[in-house]
């Protein structure tokens, strides 16, 4: 597809829409949208540029599965899970120290579970199969190269890179992910802004399942999720480690403009992490299975595009719906939630005979009424706080030194008092106690 | 640890237990690419000559941007993750023309 192909085709006649809807992208958002439409009895085609659903997709990753209740009852019996996350840890680190907040819950290992590690080549394929079973038509290895418009400029389908590859429909559901060229072409999204994006680079490492069990204190299907702060040489972001059945996923997420400015190569930061004294013992003997990279829209609520226009709506990462409320990312659940809502809205619009922006507007109100936009609105200031200079560059070291000061036995020198210790450690890291208090209040406001 | 016996050979790990030893070639050899004939991304080296940041060179996770002695950029599209980092960090209008590879081609992740 050339840039020239992206120009709307003028004067395409609006007669005979081939489908009720064409959904672009068989990621979680697209498959959920196609599923909702097919279940409502609508004709829907699901277009995916990869050879199979999931083949272009990369995440951490943990899927928080409760949103699947609406997709399949007792989904946990059939979803392609690697491990159920029962332990979740946040590690604040310097080059040689780490402090972890480690939470473990037996309940997370039981139905309906809290989170699961799974790989996208399997998970996305499973979800797309659900849509196909419901009656959606999946077309893989096909790129939607641009929008089709009628004489009035209304969107009436997409062009693809197949021969005679025009797909006409009442509505286009753009679920084409973080770079969404369709949302940009429709004028819903401003040109890409690097500062609203992070780059994730990931290594999947082979490690036998029983070794993972022993090293991480897990049994059989139990998994752990570790998020790390302070391991990215001051580039705003963080690290992650997730256990799969017989692999470990490990990587870093990095603010794009800061990465570019730092002139550090991303895989160097993964190497740092793997060599860290708190991480290296977990990985001893592990070998690289696959290296991968993908962008993340981390700007949150305030950077979301307009979500509907005449004949089209946008869901999932294409609408910047990844939630970065903490160091972990929730994107798949938000993509599924928004995809289902998009499918329902299109069904209602077709029933009412109005697929204009007005006819599709119930999509937005539906999202506002459920977790998708409610959570995003609530945590709208979280991305800025989590990526802020003090959280990123000063607090991990400050916390490590504070704990070091409390735990290191200094006999025969008497132990320092708590207040004196805090003040001196804070000063060493260039933080005033007043700022510490102010940041605590700010955090309570953002997350409270 | 007793379980260490079950761990496969040291593979990409170099003696001394550090991970710096993975060559970039070995790293990229773990990824499947179905390379098409059309270059889905092109770089106008003329524009790059006046670029002071050369941000793409370090940021591209696939390391596909090679600076030339003349101050330009040599780019090869073949082993690209299709991530979008390059066009987002590049602030020179017209330097990068970015599209997806044709359907079914390009990177295929199995462990994403
Ligand atoms: C490093 C990293 C870690 C993450 N960790 C987590 C995590 O642990 N948990 C979590 O829930 N989320 C996580 N996320 C976020 C999550 O991956 C996304 O939010 C989620 O994938 C969004 O789903 P989507 O369906 O909107 O988009 P995608 O999954 O990106 O799917 C878009 C689909 O559209 C297809 N496509 C794009 N353009 C076209 C076109 N023109 N024609 C045809 N097909 C097209 C693509 O091939 C793709 O299949 C992470 C993301 C990254 C990058
Ligand atoms: S591609 Fe962009 S960032 Fe890279 S050298 Fe050329 S102008 Fe600079
Ligand atoms: S899309 Fe990503 S991997 Fe491909 S050239 Fe650009 S930065 Fe590199």
C-alpha cells in the first residue's frame, strides 16, 4: 500500500453494502466486535493482515479474563492459558538492590481467577475462532489499505490489497491497533504523537516448567507476574517478567521520546535486566526462544480519539484504550470490552436504520457506563504520575536505601532513628521530605 | 538449586553468566519473517543527511537503520517488527514512508 492509496476514493456509489459490518483487525477488539455482531445475526467480515490472528501481536502478558464472561460461560475450561497468576510482585530496583512488594492470593488460583498468562498467537486465535463459530467470516493475510467513501463522503467500507478487494458494509469497525491508519484516515485521530507511546521489547526464554515452579515457588498451573521499576537507566518505563508453562516472558517498556534521546538500544536494557542480581538467578540457563517488539498507546483517557463518525467506529488500541494505571498494562480486557460494545452499538444502529455518527453514538455512552471508560477516566492522571521523574529516577533508589538502612546491622555503630534515616536517604536522592509528602498526596488523589 | 539439572545447555548465555553475548544476528534469527518483494518502509537518505538526532538508529528494536559515512541512512526492510517506532521518533517530514507489508507477509510472532 502506497501513501497514495490512502486517499479516499471519490464517488464510490453507496448501493448494496456487501456486509452489515466489516471489522478490521483480528486482535482482541476486532474478534470481540465480530463475535457480538455475528451473535446478533449480522453479516460480518473480519479482516486480518497477518497469516493467522495473533501473528502480528505482542504483549507482556497477562489477560484479566473476567470480561470473557460475556464471551463464553466458563471460558476458563477452554481458553489457551499458560498459567493462572497467583503471585504478583512489584520490584523497585537500582543496579544492585531491590525491594519487592509481593502479594499472593490462593483465591486467584481458583475459578473465576484474576489473571492468566497466555500467548497471543494462541489467545487471539482462540477468540477469533469464537467469532467464526458464531458466524463471522474471517479473512486473513489481507491488509485493509484504506477507506471507501460514497459521494457524500460517508464511509461505506474498506479497500484491501486483494484483487477486487473492496469490502462494502454499512459500518466499518476499526480495530487495527496502536498505529491505526484507519482512524487517522477517517480524521478521528491526530497524527501520531511519540510522547503518548511506549515501546515494549520482549524476550521469551525457554525454561522447563518444573524449574519455573521451583524457582518462583509455584505449583503446576500457578504463575507469577513481576513488574519492575528503576531498571531502565532513567528512561521512563519499567520492566516485566511473566511465567508461562515452560517459558518466561521478560522485557522492558520505554517512553519513546526518552528512548530516542537516551541513545540506548532497547535490547541493551533487556540485557541489564537479565543481569540484575535480583533477576539473573531466576533465569540461569534459560535460552532465547523469540525476540519481539510492539508499541503501546499509554496516553490514556486524555489522548483518546473521537470514537465514532458516519459509518465507522474505533475500538481497542486503535482508540488508545490500553490502561496504564500502574506499572502493569491492561489492554486486552479493554480491547475486548470495547469491541463487544462496538458490536452491540452497530447492531442497534442497523436495527434503527441509522449508521451515522448519531446512530452509532450509543457506543460511547455504553463505554462510559462500564469499566472501559469509567476506569480510564478515574485513572486519567496515572500515566503522567507513573512516568514522572521522581517516581522513575529517584524513588526506587530512595526506597532501596531506606530499607537498606533499616535492615543492615551496623554494630557497633548504633542504629539510626527512622526520621533521621528517612531525611538523610531522601537528601541523598535529591528529594525533600515535603516533596515526598506531596507526592504521597498526589498518588492518593490519582489512585484513590 | 536441585532443579538446575533439568535446565538446557547454556545456549545464548556466554561464559560468566552474562547476557551481553547474544549477537544481534542470533537474536533476530529467533524471529520468523516472511519477506515480501516490496519494501514496505523506505527511507529517503537525502532527508536524513540534515537530521541531527538520528533517533531511528538506536531506537529501532530491529536495528535496521545504519548510518552511512556520508551522513545518510542505509535501511533494509526485511527483518522489521512493523512496530512504528521509527516514524514516531523521526521528526523529519518525508524521511520515512511507512506502510504495512502485503497481507500474510512480514513478521510472524509465535510467542507474542
Ligand atoms: C509490551 C507490551 C506489553 C503489554 N502487556 C499487556 C498485558 O500484560 N496485559 C494486557 O491486557 N495488555 C497488555 N498490553 C496491551 C495489549 O497488547 C493491547 O492493548 C491489545 O493487544 C489491544 O488489542 P487490539 O485488538 O485493540 O489491538 P491489537 O492486538 O494490536 O490487534 C490489532 C490487529 O489488527 C491487525 N491490523 C492492523 N492494521 C490492519 C489493517 N490495515 N488491515 C488488516 N489488519 C490490520 C493487526 O495485525 C492485529 O491483529 C501490552 C502491550 C505491549 C506492547
Ligand atoms: S529516518 Fe528520521 S530520525 Fe532517522 S536519520 Fe532519517 S530523518 Fe533522522
Ligand atoms: S517499524 Fe519498528 S522494527 Fe520496523 S524499521 Fe521501524 S522501528 Fe524498526
